C-alpha cells in the first residue's frame, strides 16, 4: 500500500468516525412579514442552555436576510447563517439564507436551490418535511406572523412522527395569514403568544431531557 493511499484511507476513517447526534429537539420557527417581532419576543424568553436547536425559516425569496446580524442583540445563544453541511448543534440559533431550500441529513444542514422560485415560497414546508424523514429527536414546529400559508401543509406529518405544532395567537401577529392557515389545517396543538410559545418550548425540551 502506498503512503498516499494510506493517508487517504486514514482521512476517510476519521471522516466516518466523527460522531454526530440527531436526538435532541429541533424547533423550526417559520415566519415571514412581521416575523421579526415574533422572533425577538420568542428569543428574549429562551435561556442559552435550553437543550434544543432553533432554526428560523423566514420565507424571504429574493431579499438577503439580515436576521443573523439583528437577532444576536436579543439572545445569548450563538446565531449562525446556515451554510451547506453545517453541523446542527443544540443551544444555537440557525438562520436560513435567501433563495435556498433547507434540508437535514446525517446531522447536518443541506442547502438546495429554491424549488419554488415564483409565487409564494414553501421553504418552511420543505424543511419540516425533511425533518420528519431525517431527524430522530423531538420536533417542534412553530408558525408565526407572515403572509400566505407556508408550513401548514407539513404540520400533519410533524404530528404523525410525534412532534408538537404551535401557531402564534392571531391577535399578537402583525400578519396573521400564516398562523391562521396553520390553525385551519386542524393540526395545531397550541395557539399562543410568542412569550408563551417560549414557555411551551422549554416544557417540551425539558420533558425530552427527562425521558428514559
């Protein structure tokens, strides 16, 4: 065996042996217009050691997101703009970039070109459906302020795998279309204000930690 081949095999062994975990809770917070207010109110009420990963899927199609620059002012958790193959970790906040569909595989985020470039995007629905297929941990789907009904079509699948679904209370949402569509789907467990959504997330994440 040549030294070059041995080095390649050693590198492959190291890559294969890198451990990853996909058994902690993931919270997908899907929103659009008016969502920033909900994100801020939610994050202000979540501790840095909550034990879950927060993924904010803002269905902006063409405008570059600035959430990864704005939200660190309102949380002590690290806030990251998602890149392809970024490892998913608890106690962090992840932001979807514009013009991308978001998936998960083997404990990493995977980015693909947006599959619906015209009309209202469905990036929240795409991500939630990927979670139901590729994530073992508890799933919490949260739909907050925004136009259209992105995310509603995936809520049944979240519940079928034992996840929890939450919609923002309409009178607390600047644009109630998205949470209203979620509620109309018939697959929403709780309808809450952003502050109460934070409390519910903590209860669910803590229950997951205590489970045998």
